[in-house]
């Protein structure tokens, strides 16, 4: 059986769980910009280790959860790295049959691996430690129209629901022994069923949500009140400041 959806809030009683949602959102953008500025795989590896420790210590995310979600992170990163290893032009360093590994690919491949992996890991940390309702309220308080803020909330809220539906279909096939077949044609049919189930249930949820919003007169007033609002504290900015200092130090070391 599946271990449960991975794109959900895990623990609010942690340092990252208490940080203001917009601060964490700005932190994710800072991490993404930093990774695109790095030119050395050592800088990317340092950021990856730092985010890994931050998730476990600052977010109280269990190693098993990171490992479960990290399979997809590492797979995408490895595919991107392999693409650059064999496709970037440059002097041939190694030959593997018809494949040629260039010196440029050997330098840029690990850079792209950490670039993708770190950004995805930072996004996962944001989801694991942030209540989507708090994120919606903070976006509205920052000046975004609450209709658009609620659209962001629905998009993030539906992600774990879609994952639960896919896991339920997969578990049903495992119980019936269908998942034991490993042929490509059978796997293609399974993914077709997953997509069909997710599409139908998604349309049904969208219709139900639309009716619920209309019955509650959502959007009838220019201002919307909230019973609970997230609290911003100046010390929350320490997350962004420390990350900015680390990124700046790595960039300086690269230039030297």
C-alpha cells in the first residue's frame, strides 16, 4: 500500500511551520535564483545538503518522507544530467560505444542535476511546512485580490487529493494482482486509467466547488474577512537572510 500523500502539511509545530508563508515563498524564489546563478556543482551540492538538513531539523520532516518524495526528484535530476552529459558540445573525454561524454557535459551535467533537485526540494519543503489556507490569507493581505489568492489555495489543496486518487487506483490494481504485470503495454493502459480517473474526479470536484462558492456569494464583496490570520514576525526574515548570505558566499568562492 502507499504511504500516503507526500504533498501535504506535515507538522506545524516546527521552526519552518511557524515562519510567515510569504517569507517562505520568497525563500523558494531566492533558492531558485541562486541555483541558476551557480556555475559549480559544489555550490549546488552545498545547497542541497543545507536544504536537506533544514527540512529535517527546521521542518521536522522525517527521512522516510524525504526519501519517498526524493525518488522523483533524483530521477528527474538524473535524466537532466544524462541529457547534458551526452548532448553538450566540447572535447570528448570518454567514449561509451556510440555515446560521447564531453568535458563540457561533465562540468554542466552535475550543475543541472543540483539545479533541478534543489529547486524541487525547496518547493516540497514549502508544501510540507505551510498551511495552504495561511498562504491564501497572506497573499490576500499582501494585496493580491482574494479571488486569485483562493485560486492558488484550490490548486495546492487539490494536489494531495489527486495523489490520493492515483494511489487508490494503484492499490486497487495491486490487490487484484494487476500490478504484477510489467509489460509496457499494460503499464500504458494503467496510466490511461489513472489519467481518466483523475480527470473525471477533478471535473466533479471543480463543479462541486463552483456550486459551493456560488451558494456562499463568493466574490460578491470587494473585501473578504478571515477568522484566522497568520502572524508575521521580523525574526522570520532570518530564513531569507541566512540563505542569501550562504548563496552570496558560494558565488564569491566560485569567482575566486
